């Protein structure tokens, strides 16, 4: 798309009609009813709203979308934890003029035709949007669980460019994608985007992992949709997810017995327990469980020691998300004190690794991000199996 655009720019003083695979049949009337998802506008009309299908952000708190007739401004409010400045993307309908420059914003023509993803969590969103064909590269294929993407990797249709400080900038430049979707941590060793931007590549920072609610994280499919003009597809899909999630919550609304549940295992002496307002804590509440740290106001992790956790959770009914432990014996081998928890003694330990590939990629952290309804159904099946007798668990398994 970029090369054709430059050729057109040399021939005319306008952007009208330039771009990849110009769709001369695109509807240019003032009453278009759908976004242009391929090619460019052939005959620009400044009075036309080129984005009749719009994103309406209802659950995510990390991004906003502001629409104008021929461009939209997408703002990521905090690209990483502790960020003091937002980042903006001005997405201009291909074949129409760009607005006056917005300080610090990245300007892109949409719909984009090619993308590189720097996290597996973006792959299910591409599938939902019907845009896997636009995928030309990934950070690494090792942890991918999506069957279609694994096939693309096996057929050498995708280039792996690595991540963080090890990102292969030369490979990314050779791919010349319209967009690289990445995340930011604020730490140089983990962030690839500064090096990619230095060589002129377009990077969009996706901060879905910072959203504090399960549905909020899922709604970042809308964020990705804006780059493809696929907001209509994303909105319809997300409405179904919300409906199913709410129906599941209604199932547990009147349960009289709420089992107590705690999560995770220590790492190098620190037990990173989900904060009381985190999406994990919300999952437990919505699944009809009681969480010992529900009164905590944190949306991230609590840094606890073993003794603090034991004091609050030693008698808890269930223990979930225990990490890289295949069986109960592995837990005790790591720390014999784990056997003192009632959940361990009663065999009520469950891990979220039921959908793991041969190299350790876990679909809970891939598709599970945008399918919170499935995660919630799995948890309800564990805590209140009578409510979902026919549900087959997708992400969770009993640790035996």
C-alpha cells in the first residue's frame, strides 16, 4: 500500500484515489451504510460520513475512539502501567485527505492490509475480524495455540521477528507491514516498539492487559477493528459475548453457598495474589465464589509472603491458577507446606492450563482474553457444577 501511495503522490498533489487495490466500486454517496473494508474511496465527498459503523466503547477503560467524517482518532489513555501520557492514532480513510497534524499522533491510512503482532493475545481478535490473511509476521510462533496461525507458521507464511531488545528490526523493515501491533511495559529490555519506530515503522500500542475487567479486556477487539474499518463486525461479536457473560452471572446471583477460593503460587518468595478489583477477582465473584482479598482496592497484584496467604487461605475450599505444576505431587515437591492447605488436602486444586500446546503456549492467555464467557463457564462448572451440567471445560483442569 505504501509504495503505490508514494507513486500516486508523485503524480498528483492529492491523496484521492491513491492506495493499494483501489476499490473503484466503493460507495461514495452521502448515505453509505457500511465502512469500506478493502481499498480506497474513489471519489471523496467531504460531506460523507465514511464510518457509519462505529465502535461504542462500553466496558474497556483504556482506549477511546472519536469519529470525524473521513478520519477517526483512537487514543490509548495509558499504554503501560504508570504511563503519564496517552498515545494517539489518527486513522484516515484511504482515498481521503488527512486532517491537520495532531502533535505526537501517528497518522495511518485505513483499512490496513498487513499487520505484524507482538503478542499472541492479538491473534484471536484477527480471527474474529476475519483478518488473519492480513497477518504477515509475529514475534514468536512458539507460544501460538491458534490452529489457523500455527498452519500459517508451518507453511512459512509468517515471519518471526522476536521481541523486546532482541527484536529483528531488519526483518520487520523487509516485511514493511502497514502496522505492527505491540504492547509497552515501560522497560527497555521488554519493549520492542521504540526500535521499530526509530526506523519509520508504524506501531500501535495495545494496552488490553491493563484493563481491570474481563469484559473490558475483551472489548479491545474494537480497538483492533478500527485499523481494519471492521467496527461493525467487532460490535456484533462483542454484544454476543456480553449477553452470554451476563446470562452466566445471573446463574450465580442467588447461590446461597459461595466457596472460598484463592489463586496462584509464590515466585522467588513472593506470592503474587490478584488484587481485589482485578479481573481475576471479578471472575471469582461472578462465578459464585468468595475471595479472601475482595475488599482490597487494587486492580493489579498484591505482593504477599507465604505466611500472609496461609493465614487467609489455609481453609479455603478451592485453589486455582497454580502455574507450571502438572500434579499435586509437583506442588509438594516445590514446597511441602502446600500440603497444609485444605484445598490441597481435599483435592480441589484446578489449573488454567488445559489448553496448552507442546511448547508451553497456553490458550487461556490467548483466546481466553477475548472469551471471558468461556472462562467464567469453566469456573462456574468447578464451583457450582449443578448450574452447568453439560458444560465441558475448555481452559481449566483438575490437578491430580
